[in-house]
C-alpha cells in the first residue's frame, strides 16, 4: 500500500472565518512522491529542506478540514498561504549537494548547446555507465562522481544535480501548477494571506 494526499484550499472571509474553496482531490494529483518531498517533506528518499514541512493544522482551520484530517492514520499535516507560495524561489537548492538518487538529463537545445531537459532516477544502467566512465567496481552515485564528471549514454549526457522545487512541482506547468493557479485566482479576490493550502497524508 502507498501513501495518498488529501487537503483543501481555504479562504478567509472578512469576519475572519476560513472556509473550503476547493477540495484538493479535485485536482487528481495522484501519488507524486517527488513533489511531496520537495514541498512537504513526505515520502522522500533524499535529504531535502522542504518548503512547507510538518507545520501541523492551522489553529483556525475550517470545520470540514478538521473533520476530514483527524484520523489516527493521517500524518504530515501542514499548510502554506498564497503569500508564502508566491514568494518561493523555485530554483533555490533544497540540499547542500548533489542528489543521491537523481541525475540531470542534458540534451541539445535549439542552439545546439546542452540544456537541462529533465531530472530522472539514477537507474541501474546509469550506475553501470558511471562505473565504466570513472573506473572501479563500486556503486558510484552522483555525489561520488569526480568534479565536473558526466556520463554519456545513448546520446544523452547525465550530470549530478542539486534538487530544486521547480524540478518536481513547477509553478507554471504540470499537476501542481493547477493548484497554484487556483490559489492565485482566489488571492486576487480575498488577499494573499487569506488563501491557504492545507494538506495531510494517509
């Protein structure tokens, strides 16, 4: 069995009460463990500094959120206002060094120069290729590659990468962009500090 996410986007009325605007399940986010790790520090395999980790439920959370998030098996409760989300530097490093389980996949861009195309799992053939490239029989995860080291495999260049939130939960594309857009639209009506995302896991 895996872990699932649940939650809601809330807004605060003029009289100070919070209400549910959107059920997070409506976005059909699926099990996106990498995004959850970057954003909330849940289900990750890397040692990261998540953006909004384990804050608990807000003390003034709306009744529906409280009622749906209070089971013993639920965990990782946290939240973020739109003001906080809007202030995120999506390209800031979330770790002090290269990822252990991920590598950057570099491909030629329109001008022929290599550009970061994707961030991918450091799968077995890459581990083997790193051993062939750098020598030795030991498992060579990206942090152990020599400075400036890269692995070429089937026309693609792989390099160590320091993970950022943009790699797994970008603000302008993909699943989570729909969540950010909904929050932004609500904030235009209610104010940046009066719209928040509340999440939990189970």
